[in-house]
C-alpha cells in the first residue's frame, strides 16, 4: 500500500496528521482528565443547565430572526451587480476578522440605553444590555457571515435560465424566489443556518461585553476557571462540547433529510 503513495503524498499525509493531532490532542486530554461522574454531577447543577439552555435558545433565536433579512440579502448578492458590491461583501465578512471583544464594544454602543435602539427598547420595557435579547444580537453579529456566504453560494448555483423561464411563463418574482430559487438553494441555506447557530453558541468575546449576566455557557466556563481553576471549569467545558456535538450531529442529519425531500 505504501508503494502507491509518492514521496509528496507521504509528506502531505505526515503534515496533515500533525494538524489532526494538533486539533484532537487538546480535546482528548480534556476528556481523559474528566470522569463521567464529574460530567454527571456538573449536569445536575441548575446554574450549568440554565446556562446551556440560555446558550441554545439565544443562538437559535438570533439565527432565525436575522435569517429573515440575511437570506434575501444573499440572493441579491448572488444575482445582482451593483456599485460597491465588493465593499458590501467585505463589510459582511468584517465580524469574522475583527477581534470579538472589539465587536462587543461596538455592539454595546449600539444597544446601550443612550442609543436609538436602546431608547426604542426602553419604550416597551426592554433593556438589551444584560438581557437575552442582547446576547442573541451579539451572537448573530459574529455568526451571520456564515449564513450569508453559504446562502449566496447556494443561490449562485441555481440556473438563471430556470428563473427566467418561470418569469416568462407569468410567475411573479416572489413566486419564482419561493418555488424555484429557495428550494434549489436550500441545502446551502440549511448548512449556513447550522453554521450560524453553532458559531453563535460558541461566542464569548462579544457576549461578555454586552451581557456578562445572565451567563451563557462559554462565559460560565470562563467565570469558573477564573474563580476556581481548571479542575472546576473542565467538566462544564466537556459537558458543553458533548451537547454541542450532539446538537450539531442532529441538525446535520435533519438538514440531510430535508435536502433529500427537496431533491425528490
């Protein structure tokens, strides 16, 4: 079997193995140093359970709410040419490249009580700072590029001739979008939604600036590490990783099933 590999392939295989080791080793070490009993006892703590539920539903809420505008924007980027389009695509990717603590500072000014959004929220008794709504906004801010870019790639793969044929036959642009463009791009959109949701769950830097309390799980892990050390932070991290992995696997499976239904 080794004879089938050239020297360059063996070299690349070795380098790739080092990267895999770099990814797996820290996680494996964390799991090996945490007993199932520690994970079980951690899962019984109300503070930990509350933080996990808060993390899940705020990330999910941010993903669903902002997708209403993100998906149409992705369609425009895939189909239309307009002035400064490259600048727009660069702006979309900004949350990925800027430090997330800086993103949190920017968001804090955007949702504070003195801002226009903060004042509007105060009218209905909503204070974004230190509130789940503020957490959802922070999560969406850093994760929305994943959805927009994935959806844009999906719409770009939809043949334009199908849309034009439907328009020629009398279908309205809205009907073309919802019956042709959206179903054919749905696999990429689902992938983008899952990535946005997963990235939102893992956010720390932007959230801790906007809302230290109530604590999402990444903030709780940091708080326990700072207050009690690695021994008390590790079981929470392991539990959160296991739950995140289970959610990710389930969502990927659902996305695969949905894509198969659309294809049929």
